[in-house]
C-alpha cells in the first residue's frame, strides 16, 4: 500500500515539477510511509526525490520506533552531535523546487532556506492534497469504523446514559474522551461540551461551568483510530441534547437546521461543487431568518487529519469526486442564549452520498 502511495506521489511531483518533497511532523508522513514523527524539537524528515530512493532521517534515539518498509524508504539515523539539516541538504542534492510539509516546524525551513538560497519552496499539500483527499475503498472503511465508534458514544449521550446535569462541561468532556478510547480510538482529538449560552461559541473549550436542567448541551467529539497498517483515521460528530422540554424558539431553529443539514447531505453527490453543498443549507438557514447566525463554513475534509481538503465553503469550486470524505455541519448560534450544530461525515460515492454517521439526527430531549 505504501509503495503505491509513494508511486502516486512521485507521479504528482513529476506533473508539478517538484524535485524533492520533504515531510516531517504531521499527518502526511504516516499516510505515505506509515511512520508518525514525534512532535519534538529533534528533526525527523522523509526526503523523497522525484527520482531515486526515499530516506527517512530520524534521531538515533527514536529510530527503534520506526517500522522499516523495504522499497518505501531507508532509515538514516543521526546522532546527538550531528547536524540534521546538513544531513538533509546532502540528501536533497541539487534540487531547485522543493515541496515542504505544511506542518514542519518553521525553524527547520528557515535553516534549510539559509543553506539553499536559490531553491523555490512550495507547500507539500499542493502535491499531496489531490492524492489524500480522494479515499480508496479501504480508507472509506477505516473512516466508517471510526465513525461507528463515535456513533456508539453519541447514542449513549442521546439516550441519557451519560450523566449531564450537575456535572461540569470539563467532566463530561473527559468522560466522552474516555468513551471514545474505550470504543477503539487511540487518540482523542477534541471533545467539545458546550452548555446553554456557551453553545453559541462553535469551538467552545469545555470548562468549569456546571450543566443545569432546562438547557441545551452541544457535544462535538472526534478522535483517531488506527487501521491495520497503523495509520490513523479520524472521526468527528456533533449532536445536541436538551435537558427537559426545549423552548419553542430553539425547537423552531433546530427544525431549520435539521432540514438544512439533510439537504446538504443529499447534495453531497459526485459532480456537485463544494460551494454548492454549502449554499444549499446556507440558503435554507438564511431564508428562515438565521443567515447571520451560521458563522462558519459547512464542513471540512477528513481522513488521516481531522481537518483537510476538500473544504465545503463558498468559493471552493472544486467538484466532488468519488472518495471525497468530509463533514457536513451547519450550525445556528444565538449569542448569549444557545447554539445548535448537527454534524455527519459523508463520502461522495458514485451511487450517491454515503453517510458514515448513523446516530439519530433529531434533537434528543432528556428527562431531568
Ligand atoms: Zn466536529
Ligand atoms: Zn468537523
């Protein structure tokens, strides 16, 4: 699998006239070679020449973590007194266009640019995104498994099996995270728990606020689940529960959101543009009078990264292709009062949208 990915990578590099590609910290390295760099100061870098063998530069003390893959890359370990940037330069050779992983520490790029003043540097994502954003069948199944695990947590949340009233947002967030791990995730990427007026802040950080009866609780959780090759695929789901009977204005807004999100999922078909999916729901939400309350894009691609291409946003004219996987997550936020969001992960497939998220989409109303 990794050798095929590297082959496609080199073809893309040739097409875009990139001589060498450098990957370090971030989701691209594990996608192409199965190894994830530790986010630490010592340099880890995969050097991929368009023609020739790829080499993985790793600190000697981290080399035992690397699963060697013959035909994909060779390991070059460096010692504490070596200069890893010099080592990288010797492997880069006489390249004139170098694509650099978007998440590589800026410090390394500054050092490299000083050593290679005539090189043109580009973002690696220009080369890697067209490959990574289109998922093959095995990747879709990995995303489906991650989505199913997150679904199980959310089903428990909706059915009242997770205590909410009287606990802090942070306590509930920690429990949602523990449950994601218990359901097979290796990593929790986020567990947003936003109660009442806090739900009007889309990326609210769960805090010490105690959850009370009579309010909405927005939960947006996601993590990373490893596939058989040790490459992690991400989950991401949002559902809202109301503690006791919800007020009429909230019910009305939720109905609008529910219909808009369903229409956007239905519009997630091959050939539609990303921006058209955004427009469908935004139009419905605006028509109901909540246009100013939907303050973010409709969604983001998902795969080995929680947020990646394609972005479902006005201005993105890219057409959906089979294997594009992304979130559909419109929201309505009323500052000072409450917020609502509804999020699924959808794959554009030849026979229509493949919604990986199966949890009930209605507002869950819990007895308190
Ligand atoms: Zn989310
Ligand atoms: Zn999301």
